[in-house]
C-alpha cells in the first residue's frame, strides 16, 4: 500500500454569520469520511482561509481531494504537495483541527499567519511546521 500526504491551501468562502456552523459541518463530515477511508490529517482555519494536510492510501486521498476541489466553501484552491511518505504525521486523528483564535493566535503568529498574511498565502514548509506545532500543543 502506498501512503501519501497531500497539502493544499484555499481561500475561505464561508460567510461570517454561518462560519461556526459551517466549520462544525466540515469537521463532522471530514472525520466520518476519513475514519471510513483510513485517512488522517490536520485542518487549519483562519477567517480568510484553510490549509489542510491529508494522509492515507493514494486512491482515498485523491478521491477526498476531488471532493474538496468542487466544494463551494473553498476558493483559489492551491495544491502545494502530494508526496509518498513512510508513515502518517497525524496518525490517530481522523481530522485534527486548529482555528486561528485568541488561544492559538501566538502559535499562528510565530509562523507568520496574521490578518495581514493569511494562511492560504503561506508556503508549504511553513504550513507543515505550523501544523506540527499546533498538533504538539494539542497532545
């Protein structure tokens, strides 16, 4: 079995009034879908964007990304990486989640994510390091 890690970033098209409910729906669906398909990953969200890491068998990751590509909640989708990996970085999490808020603001800021420099503008290495740091803070 070939294990891959896919990383993408996108602009958020969520409307502020419905943002909390939409994020909850995204997480519920992703966690159920990922658990069924043995996928793991990490979703990071800011008011203006998303960055996500998805790990698993090649076909399941590709099918999941295909659904994300047509999801109207994402704009300007950028595929940053799709690489074979030896083991998942986020094993045990069907979909970990961190949102830029008052609790995580410091960590996001350490990696240059701010209202002036949105998450979808960050390069791959910054997003991978940020996800690792946020995952460590959650553990």
